C-alpha cells in the first residue's frame, strides 16, 4: 500500500508536469511549471524519510531531514500562487465571472497544483513529525507531536515569507548564502511576523482538517 500510494503520486506528478508544460506555458500562470516542480521536491524527500530503511538510521535520516527542511517551504509556498488567479481577469464588464474555457483550464491547473501538492506535502510533514517525536521519546504523547508540527509549520512559514517577499529561493542559499545574510537579519519586522503567524495558522488549520478526516475514516 505504501509503495502503491507513492507510485500514484509520482505518476500523477509526471503527467501533471507534462500537461502544465503543454497547456500553460504561454498563459498568465506559466510560473506553475517551476513552482509545481519545486513543491514536489520536498514531497519526494519525505518519501525517503518515512522509508523504514531510512528513518531507523540516524546517519541517513537527519542529513536528509535537513535538506527536506530547507526545501519544504516550497510546498506551502505554492498556496500563495492562488493570488495569481487575478491575472486570469475572471470578471466581465458586468462584474460577473466569465465562462471562458481557457480561463477555467488555467484555474484548474492552478488550484490542483496549489491545494493538491500542499496537502500531499503537509501529510508528509505530519508523518515526519511523528518519526521525530518517536526519536525524542518512546511512546510520545500527542502533545509532543503537535508541538513538533507547530514548530515545523512556523519555520516553513518563515521560509514562505523569504521566498515570496525577499524573493530568495532555496537553491540560492546553497549557491551564495553570504549575499542573503543581511536581508535575513533585517526581515524580522512586525508585518513579517504577522504574515508568518497567519500562514502558520493556515497550515495548522489544514492539519486539523486532515486529522478530523483521518480520525473519522478510522472510526468507520
């Protein structure tokens, strides 16, 4: 079952990237090709981390976890792409939403990439948080797991801010980290913290919804 789910996600990703490249390359949401790819990288890394052969070996788990942590903000970041729906100019002269097939195709690509990959990525974050909780303490409490999830979502929200407003992509931190030391130090302002807290709330809200659905599924 574990491998089957991963193969489904991988297959969908490949097909989806091809479809985005074919249909959206010359549209207002052409950026989806890159952003969807970046959102998928931490998903693939999470598959490694939850692999039984990796998670039980600290020398493998923690280095991969650090890389995953650096790339993970790319996954919730894609939720902010929903603001680009305005570029589709959805309203006609009467102020009503247009019934334009190309517009709704772009809407579908944008919505599925943003919501779909964010949910898959956050599911991986939950599983990774549980693994870390078990490494910290045998038979960890739910509170410990939730605390780890909260910390990781807060850190990812900081990463989203860095990517969205400072325009610093993850790969830049590997190529030329010295160039971004000053912006990263100066970014801690009230408006930045307001965004981070709001985006952390959004991610924790997603976690709560996933928890409700999963718990209800097990009851039935």
